[in-house]
């Protein structure tokens, strides 16, 4: 049986993952300050993205995501291993995206990912200290220019 602390931790971490998704989908990249630790390492390289700290990744996201008129980051099943004030998780992400081609035509494509995270409890609640984006699959991905550098 789960303790009240474990139930609370699991709900807070679930909320943390939702805050991440909404920050990205609403293009509110400064909201990521309430998701990551200031010294977090965020690694999107396996899916063709960048690697860096939140201060490096936020402006990169603004540029990289500008070419997509719409997208959704839908987090689902999480395998969570709690260990006091630290945790490790692996979470499914389904990410439909729209890419606007040079001729104005929109192409919908899909990306399936796993987020592999190291989480820490801080005085402001749970935060992600490390995020690695593991590519599972893509479908109907259009040819497009490489994303900008960090």
C-alpha cells in the first residue's frame, strides 16, 4: 500500500509533467523555470534537437518550434521509481505536429518518444534535473531544414 507521501509525490510529479507539456504547447518557455532545476541538463539530441541547460534551451525552443503552427505534447504512462527526495522516470510521449511547407501546405506528422528523467524534490516542489528524450518512432515526417543550433 502506498503511503500518503508516495501518493503526494506521484501526483506532484504527474502535475510537473503536465506543466512541461503545457509550457511547450502554449509556447510559454519561461514557464519551464517551474519545471526544471536551474542547472538541469535537457537533451533532445536523439530526436535531432539540442542539448543544454534551461537558459540555453528556452531560446532554442522558441526558434526551433516557430516552424510548427501547432503541436501537442501528450504525456501518458510513467514508470516512476521514488527514492526519498530523488526519483527516476520513463514516460511515454505522443507528439502530433503540423509542419508548414514552403508552398503553404500543412503536413501532419507524428513523433513517439520516451522521456527519461531524473527528478529532485526542491524547496519549490519536484523539478526535473535531467531530461533525455529517447526517440521511439516517427510517422509521415516531412523533409525540413535542420533545427537551429543552441
